[in-house]
């Protein structure tokens, strides 16, 4: 049987914790039947492995991918005693996956089409290194049947399903026809290629809203929801462009858009001996632009009966295409738990770790064993649910600027503590790594585990708070806000969650009174320690340490989030380990006194402030000993906290304000990227909402529009040009 190494290697569980996991309750069932998500799920984790007498596994595999998923595959392969080969593009020469692999081969320049999609170069690398099998990860060539066929021609095993499964499930139209014929629930739609004219006709027949989709699409690319004819025309055009750019196939189809659905998917495992199991579900309803942001397993919404029916339909569909490997069947589920087939991903899913956490099954290991011809060592009745797992996708993007991608080097990078086994970081970066415009801006998948949903979410909050990322802007502030959102905590979510809760975009976290107290006390603790250091190095015999500190701490003004607070410190103690103090905070006519203890010390990056038995984690982003301004990261958001003596605060009132730059007569790039098209010339008249250019960034096309009536004075860009964030693209008279 498989040892407990997987939990310590990938999920991070400790072997000693396994003795407490017991009480299996059937195939994928929660103990207590459809127990509410606040109840602990006590179900045994079991481990499955093929017999040692069966076919030998591969000696060496090549991973045809990059980043975190390449690192993830390498970890499992190494634990199985299999040597690994990494491929890399020129900019990725020093990447983490290259260093982790036993061998590495450069397959081309930065552009994906010339490197990670360069089949000939990858085939050469396979032949040169003698790899016997290829794991494609996700994205790139993972669902490319031509690549799978080329591997077959040279006698190299593709660690994934066969050609028929890839082609039939990769075509969204064909897959729905197969699902329909297999009696799998499908969404009403036009099951064939459609042009712009027929699109409008059919959309009006079935009624808006409709979903316009690329037949070869995935990952939210080539997808648009249209609510009327105008949106349908624009959505059709942009979907075709994205589809051709991302997949080399601009075939489009249309189907009825199910309003307010949940996105719930079923993991399946199928071998080449006719065995197939479903490995429970993942809830992926928190999405932005059809791309998943938060995933969890199990779902808060499913009861045992619906889970079983969805699992059985997923296995039926997999068997209908002779599926062999790990795969995911995605469904949308309405408020009455009616579910409809969405698509099948014939690869390892990005969010697979949450399934591994609640089942103890290493999905990558299973894929390798299935590809080597081994049968599944598990039955459906063996698979249960143990606890809860949540995954957050941490991206290099600015949530406060419409989630625009951020590029740069990670000059400081520190992951959350993973020593207790309830936190897992799947990443392909390390300190010094570069986030570039060429590839997806994913920094990591942060996964947490707990016996209950509440415990897993609390651990996610702590992990996000202690994740140090400097050099690029990340979306941790947004992820942290989601973890505190009442609807999310209640499990009340649909795929429209972000759209509904943030209709004007994410505008940052709203500080509660307790949050303000924590930040003020953190700033005061920082000041108290600075004062103690300054007083300790004073050389004058007449210097009075207590008077020096007390003169400042007795009367201070703390500026935070456009608010000023009058602050005074009563009794306080500063030691080498912490600062304890009684702090009175006054804002207008409201005054409150709190007792706080902070473990802040000079030079620390992360510290905790405790107030009334509540602990608040804070990061130091920028701190200069001689400056009253300290930048603190709190719940993923940076706050400038200025602590001044009352006298100095009065003097600051006379400082001049910075002059803002007028950008009303220009269009600036909201993100780094490449110009896909330029739609205006000098002398053209533009109007509000008119598309003036399209920027392609991270494989997504973004239409840039004029904000008002104007005449074009200068066009500073051309098609194919690379632009930086805030670069002036077009100027108006």
C-alpha cells in the first residue's frame, strides 16, 4: 500500500495525525449524511497503490510545462523514484522548475508559440534525454491531440488520456453531443458552429442572456455573456479573436446562459482496465471573467444524493470516450440543485490540490501509474471525504486597478509556514524570480486544510496575512477580503458573486473599528520601540530616557486611511520580545481605551498585535527609523501609518500637497502588454465608449475605450508593440 509519504510531501500532513482520522461513510459521503458545512467531517483517509509485482514504472519523464505545475509534477515523480526533465524558454532559464528537475532543455525564446508550444523542439528534447513519458501539466499542450499523436509515433507515453478523448472533449460542440447521447444533463444550445448572423437569430429564439463560447476554449478565454444584440455582436468578435490567439481555432458556438449558477466539478480517475471512479467534487463558483479565483472541496451546497448523481454522470461520460487518466467533468448547478454538463477538462486541473487534501490521493501519482498500464487500486466505496480544503489563486495583479497584471522581480518572497501540514504552497517562483508579460501571472496556489470549513478558512486568512510578496503587486488584498465576506462565509455563492458584490470593482477592504485599533496600536508599538532604541544610544549625561519617550507617547496624532486619531499611551512596557501598553484612541467625540500587546521588534517583517484576546497579523512593508511614516500590510492591503507627536503634527499641516497629473487628454495603458490592434488615426473623432485599441496581456484581450468626445492628436503605438503600464498610447487635441 502507498505509504504516508504523500501527505508529508505534497499536502504536508504529518503521519502522526492519521490515527485520528476515522469513520468512513461510503463513497464520497459526509458523516452524518448531508451535514451542514460547519460540522466536522470525520472520514478516513485511505491510500492506494498498485502492487509491486505489476508493470514497472517509467525511469524518466519529461514535463512539458513551466511554473508551479511543472514543480508539482516533479515532486511526485521524484518521490516515485522517477527522474525528471524540465523544458524552459530563454527567460525561464533560472526558474524554479528548471532547478528542481534532474535535467533541463531550452526549447526556444520567450513566446509560448516558439517554446512551450513548439512541438518539434519538445520532441527533440524527449529524444535527446531519453524520456519515456511526458506529463503535460495543464494549459499549453496538455489537451493537444496532435502532440499526443507525435509522442505515440516515437514510442513515448503521454501521461493523459487518448486521442479520441482529447479531441471529442476538447471540442465543446462534440462534447455536448456525446454527453447528450450518454444521457448526461446538458444546457440548451446550438450544437454546431455558428456565424454572426445565425448567432443573433438563434439568441433571439432561445432568449437572452446567452453564452458565446470558443469551441476549443478553456480557462475563461474566448467566452462572453451577451444580454442583447449589441453585446452579442461585440462578444462574438472578441471571442473569435481570443480563440484564434489562444487556441488557433476560432470556431464559436452559443448556448443558453444559466443565471445565478454555481460551478461545481467532479474529479474522475479512469485506468486502461475498465475501472473508473469519481473522486468527489470541487466548488469553483468564485470566478472573475470566467476564471476561478477560490476553490474548495467539498461543496457547501451538495447533498449526498446530488453528489452521487453528478459523480455517476461524470464517470458515464468518461467511459463514453474511453477515458484513461485523471480528468474533470465540470457542471453548472442551479439553485434547485439541477445540474448541467459544461465541459470536460482532459488534464490535471489547476485546483486539484483541494481534492488531494480531503482524500489523501496523489492525483499526479495516479496519472503516472495509469499511463504505465497499472490498474486503479481503489474502488468507489473506498473514497470518502475527510475535512475541508480551500485554495486561493495568488496572482501578480492589481485588484484595485481592475486586476491589471503586474510585472517585476520578487525582491522579497516568504511563504506562509507549512510545517504543521495544514498549509500547502504550490508555486514555481522563489525570491528573485521574474513575473513577465509572456506568461500567466500566477504566483502560487495557496491551499489550506482543516477538519471543518471554518477551520480551513481561518487557516487561509492566517496564511494570506503572513505571505510576504515584494516587487510586484498581488491580489492578496482581494483574496483576504473574500475570506471575510459574509456571503462567502455562509456558503452563499454563485458564479456572479464577484460581479454582484463588487459592481464597481474591488475598492479595497473596509476597516472595522477593531481593525483601526489594531493598526493604530501596531504603529504606536513601532514608534515605542524606535524611541527606546534612540534613547538607548543617547550619550548626554543629562538625557532622561523616560521623559524622552513620554513626551511623544503622551500626545500623538496617528494618520491612517485618510483619518486622524488623537492617541495617548498610559502604562507601557518595552522589552526585547514585545511591547505592552494601554492606548487611548480618540476620533472626534468618540474615545476608547484598549490594552494591547505586540511582538514587534526592530527589523522584523511580520508581527502580531493582540487586543482583547484577538490577534491581528501585520507586515512591515517599509519602515525608516528616522521617519514617522511606516507602511504596514494588514489583511493584504498596504496602509501608510504616520505617527507624530502633537507638536510635529501641527507643523505637518503647513506642508504643500503634491500636484496631480492631468490625463484627460490622453489614453494611457492600464497594464503592460502588446498592442493587438489600433482602431483610430490622427484626426479621427472619438466618442465615449468607442474602442480605440486592444491590448493583449497574459493571453487575454482588453478593449481600451475613449472616455469622452475628442479628436485624435497623436497615435503613439502600432500593432505588435509592447507597452508598459501607464504609457501614453493616444493623445487628444
